[in-house]
């Protein structure tokens, strides 16, 4: 092979890799991106049960309830609308009533079936999505994010 | 007083690094010997000053001086000693101080041990190293001073986040930083080479050990982090594709590519411009990692800072460093001509393939990590990109690379043929195929990918062993002679063999734990039994007790297999006294075949029942054994004589400077 051909070979291999990874990324994006909803958006838009979503808000005080078979139910609110969440398993250590929380799963028959619940950082911390959702509903209290 | 002394030392270090970043650079350009010579003492002094500052911060932590804000928000008098020390870097300000300490330590190491470097190159390397340091000093002194006082001092501190009070995590950040910051050496050498306009084998030989050392630390740091997540977070997982994990994984991917391309640059005098670019990219990704973690733009347990001025400052720093170095590359890069010819089927061809895949993978991870930020900034709504995306992109990229990885070491430099390599690997191929088929048959309901990954792990492991065997000509010459050849193998080639073997072992662990984990969540009363993968877990009830700064509820399990007692597990839930924050301590019984893993949740009713979560994680321990082998291989390779005596004398221009 001539030098020019060799270079062409490498360029082709490189392009092939780039092309296939771009294709991989695009298909993966289409199937695997999870959109974030606030309780208000969830109630208004009523997304398809097949669609995987993330929701976030504050856990309503006194709403945590234990159901049979290690299932926990609680209500998430952005203080405008509320959504009931059900989750099977052990809630994260930082999960508390009145605190910000993010849940991932599907909306089925008005109840959000979560397979993942995230509550992060210390008690003063608010997940940014939750802060945003609260801001939109006009219930934002900036004091809650100070460290 | 100590805090003021530390603060003062930090300011002096800033001035020292300003001196170090300018005078030697100008000196190297104008060939002023005394200006060039200034690089060495300033680098050493800068290190001593930062070390003093760091020592001061450790001291105020040890004596629990609550007039210092940093100590108040991260420490407490009744915290065990080790966590008082690890508390120093368990926060934003302290971790930055550790960052610059390591940065200046690497600089001082070049100053002290770089005796056989050409003086101009050494001066330029140290100057570039100091420029990065200047940025970080300014950042610390203006936005994140660790020595800030508070008045009146409170009686006690707020304590360290209990999740971080753990031996695994105490050493995770220093390891990770040694890796991140270690890549600054490759970066400084790359920038210095661009200024000099020359990259040669000696340059590559200097860059390799630094990159290798950084790579070892980063590998160990990532493994430590994933191990911590595995036993501390109580989800039985070990990798979540969390943005912060990605932040450390991207420099690892780029650094691995750099390690391989530096070999080509050294041995074949080609791929030089690419190696320099990779060095810039690797360190840029390290900086980006620091930015992502520290700026608080991402949701994560690691995000310390939520102050927007800090984020803006780091962003500007990032733009200057990355933009500046890439601009310099665009300007000076074309001068770096390569002499070596290139055949697609050759050792260097295989190494280039590794480079292409690794950088593509790093780019894909980068895209997935930043996409939510970009979309949000452009007003496209809130999304999250999680594990499904990364698995869907990353795994298909890795499969061809691992297939090629076993073949590559058999190829010769310059020009080679695949057929003899494939013939030698027929045994490995057969074994891999058989393993994959057996795994597929045994787990027909599980994911096919598990069987494929297991087969790839076996293929790569046997490939590495076969390569070693053919190198010592095992079974071709008398056994005694072959064994004698083992002792005479260059240590760098041991590094390669062990590195590949380690990855193979890790892949086997990932395949097992990723594909065939069995999980069971239920409410258990004392005496209840649950069967998982042939193991019978009996819940014996929960007991209360107290630890040094927390109270504990421990759920006890007895595990039996075929009626025989295997182990007792005590899964804990701890409540820390200061923050009232609970943490979950999983009980883990590790065997080579798999881990038994138990977690307890909240009590359920009055009859002593608890929510429990039980797992069997097959082969998971091999993942960490594999990373240990990789790090060990890197360390062996570092001791290779070729790295130490390495840098041969250069001729031409430098000789003139030395004489001047």
C-alpha cells in the first residue's frame, strides 16, 4: 500500500468508528433520555404510562405510609399540585418528610410507580430540579438553599 | 495564629508560582541561564509553602479550632482522629488545597529528579505547571479560603457528612487527585514541547512514567470510589454512571489512550502531534472533572459548592487553560512532524485502534454527562441521562476493543500479519467460546450480554497469558530456560501483561455482577426465611447498640446453604449524633464465587419485623481484584530501568544552551 492509501485506511476506520458511535449515541438518546416533570406538569400533561420519567418536589409532611409487601407510599408536592408515589424497597438514608426528593419511574393510573428514589446531600440541600419546580409554582423560599 | 500562618504561606506560594511561571519561561526563550535556573528553587519553595499551609489546616482540624469556619462546618470534637484528618479534604476549600499541594509536589519532583532533562525543557515544564497553580491559588484566595475565621467561635462543629466517615472514602479523594493532578505533568510536558516546537523519543520517555503513575493512582481512586459505593450506599451497585463518576472516568479513558500513544511516540517516532493533543485533552478532562464536581452544577453527593461565583471562576479558568492550550496546539502542532511510517496491521496500528476507541468512548461519556446541562442552558427542558444511555453506547464500543486487545500484543512493530497471532490464540478463542456458551445455557433467562462479557473476559485473560507464554517460549524450549526467560523479561512488558490481565479479571467481575445479580426485597419477621441463589437467609431480629459517635440498629441474619451454616450477617443502620443523619451499613460476606449482601430498612409494625433487602452478587469481588492487578502492573512497569535511566542526552540546540 502506498502512504496515501494507508492514510486513507486510517481515515476510513476513524470515520467508521465515529459514524457508528454517532448512530449509537443517537439511538441511545432517543430511547434512554428521561424527562423531568414537576407535579404540576405531571397532572397537566398526563404522560403516557410507557414513558419513563423523573419527578421531583417536596415530600408532604405526614404523607409517608407503609403498604403491604415492603411498599412505601408518599406524596410529592410543588405546593401547587400533588402526586402520590409508590416505591418498593428501602428509601435512601436522606429521605425525610418536608425535604426535596427526586423519583424515577412511570405514571400508572394517576399513581407514580417509582423504581428509584433519590434524596441527596444534607438537610439544607435541594436538588436543582426541585428548586426549579418550586420556583415555577411560586413557592420558592431561597432560605432553604443557604448552606 | 496557625490559620493566619497557613493563609500567609498560601499567599506567598501564589507569588512564588507567579515568579515560577514567568521568569524561567522568558529565560528559556532568551537563553538566559540564570533565569532558567530560577525554575528549580521556586518550584521547591512553592511546594514547601503549600505543604506548610496544608500542615496548618491539618493542625487546626486536629486541635478542633472552631474559630476557623472550615473546621466548624466539617468537624466535631468527638469525631475519630482519622476522620478529623480526612475532614481536611472532605470539603470544597480543603480539597482545593490538597489539589494544589499535589500539583506543587509533582512540580517539585520534576525540579529535584529532572536532572537529566534539557534545562530549557525543564524550565518550561515547571513554568507551565506553575501557571496552572496560579489559577488555583487565585481561586482559593478569592473565593474559597480554607483559613477564614468566624467570630464568635461556636462551641462545637457541625461534623462531617456521615456518608463520608468511612475508611474507603477517607483515601478516595487523595488517590483520585494524585491521578487527576498527575496528568498535569503530561500536560506541562506537552505545552513545553509545543513551545519548543519539538517532540522526540526522549520527550515521550519522560512523559510515560508520569502518565503511568497518574494512571495508577486514578485507577486505584476510581476503584476505591466504586467499592465505597458498593458497600456504603446499600444498593448493591458499584457503578451508577453518576456525573461525578463520569468526571473521573473520562480522564481515565483519555489517560489510558495517552499511555498507549506515548509508547508509539517513543518507539516509532510517530503519532507525536496526537500524543501531545491527548495529553492536553486528558488534563482538560481532569480540570473539567474538578469543575463538574466542585461547581455544584450537577446533583450529587459530591457537590460541595453551590456558590455561583465559584462556578464562574472555575469556568473562566477552564476556558483559559483548555482554550489557550488548544490554540497553542493549533498554532504550533503542525510543526511536530513524524518520521515513522504506518501500516494498519502492526503494533502501532493496534495501539492507534485502542486510541480511537478510547477517545470515542470518552467523547460519548462527555456528551452524555454534559447533555442535560446544555439542554437546560438552551431552554430545552430538564432531562436526565442515566445508566441505560451509557450502557447502550459504551458497551458496543468496548466489545471490538477487547477483541483487538488480546491480538494487539502479538503484532510486531512496523509491519505484521494477523494470522500467526490468531493461530496462537486458538486455545483462548475456544475457551472463551465454551465459557460464553456455558454461561448462556446456565442463565437463559438472564441477559445475553452477560455471557458475551464473560467470554470476552476469558478471551482477554487467556490472550494475555498466551502472550506471556509465547514471549518466554514456553513449551518450545526446555522448561528451565523458559523460566529463566521469565526473570529477564523487561518490567514494562510485565506491566502490559498485568494491565491487560487485570482488565480481563475486572470484566469477568463486571459480567457476573452486572448480569446475574439476584435481589429480593421483603418484610421479614424474626425467624423468617428467604432463599436466594441457593442461600437461605434467616432473619434473627434486630438489636440496638452504640458506636463512637453514632447509635446503631443491627439486623442479624444467619445464612445457610444446603442446611450447612455459611455465615452470620449484621446489617446496620446508624444514626449519627451530631447531624441526626442515618446511614446504611450493608453486611457483606465476600467469596470468590460471589457476595452475600444484606441491608435493613425501617421497622414494620410492632412484632420486630423489618424491611430487608438481600442480594447475591456473583463474581463481584473479581472486579476489584482486577483493578488491583492493573495498578500492580502499572507499578511494576514504573520500576523499569528504561524509565529511570531513560532520557538520553540530546544534541543540537540544547547543547548550545548548556554551554552558554
